[in-house]
C-alpha cells in the first residue's frame, strides 16, 4: 500500500517537473545565467508550501517529521559545489533526468541514466574512504533552524514565506532578471 | 471552470508557481501518508546495489551497499519509477511525448550539433551530479526541497553552494554569451 502511494506521488512529482519545464536543458542552465528564474520560482514555491503545511500540521499534532537531512557543513557545501558543476554543465539533475527520460528523451534515458548509475557505483565504492572524514567535520546532525536558533518554528516559517514572496515580487514586478543574449 | 482546468492541464508549460504548489502538496503528502521525504539520487544507489550484488557480489558487499543504502526496492525506488511515468504523463497531456534526441536549441547554439558530444557531456554530468549528491546528502529534491521544507540548515548550504558553482560553470561555458 505504501508503495502504491510512492508510485502515485512519484507520478505527480514527475508531472510537476514536466509542467514546470524543468526537463529542458535551457530552463536549468538559464537559472545560473539569471535569464529565466523558473527553476528558482518552482523550487522555492514547493519548499514554502510544504514548509507552511508541514509545520502547521506538526503544530496540530497531525504529523511527525521523518529524519531531517543531516547538517555537516563541509560536506553539504563540497557536495553542493560538485553538484552545481554537473547541473550547469548537463542542464539536469537526478529527478528531472528521470522525468525527461519518461517524456521520450533518449539523451536522458541512455547516457543520462548510465551517468547517474556510474556515479552511484563510484560513490558507493569510494564511500568508506571519503564520506566519514567529511561528515565528521562541523556535524550538527538532524537539526532544523528554528531549534538551532531557538526561534518559534511557525513564525520562522511565516517569515521565510514572506521573504520568498518578496523575492518573487522583485523578480516578476520589479524585473530583477537579466535579458537573454542572442546566442 | 472545469473546462479551464482541463485546458490548463493540456498546456505544455505551466506557471512555475502552480507547478511548485503541486510539488509542495506532494511533499506534504509524502510525509503525512508515508512519513518519507521526496528524493531521487538515493534510489539510483539502491538500484545499483541490487544490480551490483547480482553481478559482482564480492565488490558490492561493502559497508555502503550493505548498511548505508539498502540494496533493495525501497520506497524511493518506487517513487523514482513514478517520476519516470509522471514525466511521460505530463508530455502526453500536452501532446509532446516523442522519442527524440538533441531537442534543445540553446544546447546546439552553445555546444554544436554533434550527438556524441551531447551524450558524453550528459554522461559525465550524471556522474558528477550523483557523486556530489552523495557527498552532500541528497540532490535538488531530496536535500534542497525536502530538507528546505523542514528548515534543515544543510538544505540552504547545499542550495547556496550549488548556485555558486553553477554560476561559475555557466560563466566558463558561455563566456561572452553569458
């Protein structure tokens, strides 16, 4: 039953990636050129909606959070730096590659998925000599910001949402975006 | 009203805000129903663990594939299969589903029309992405969005550093055309 939910949620996830246009090379790379910020808008909207929903539900005692992704500062940053290179180079990420493969994009289905599987082999086989050392530095464990800074989590989530909405306002109304050069 | 909704579903591209709200609701449902976080990169590791153990058990029976990532069909693997069909469903609703290669004009303007070049770069990009996600503790979905919605500091460190190196990489590739 749980797997059926996973499948349905996966379909909706892939569907949203397709509709947001994130399965296209130019959409992903142009967020790094600030000429099309759809990726940022999509990610931040999802993040804020889920944040407000989950923190409210937790306040009402209706959900328990699963294990929060661990914070180990050096590793989160080094991993992010490596990840950004791949994302700007290839114009996709793990989720959008799979969704794009489902759309019939053979570029994503064949070299894309082979690349992710090769990366998974490489990581799995070098894990023991790389990860424990990096994760041991500045490790805060499964912490969340409101607890770390001792702030009311609902107020913090609301403040975050307001900042995001202000950013969207700057992008869409005040034109905080670069013009696409003709290539 | 209903007609408008149906017409919107058939559109090729949605407002990123509407698509983002949908993903946000999916993220809430994943926690509420299954007590799981959305993610993509971890499923590749589970899948390769299953395949690796079948082909070369001596190499793949290490700490990582035995204990860190379960080498079995996990919730995340089923989710990943769903993502594949979800992308397909989205394309079918807008009549854009098609077996194809090299369909991005901007790519061709920057890298040229050679297919081998595209496939090589996508392959290398996939390796870099999966390795980076491993070190960071997740990818755009599993760490940036799923961690961010729980307000985990790791998510914001990841998003920030991903943008820094992404911008530098784009600057190097695009140079005068950035």
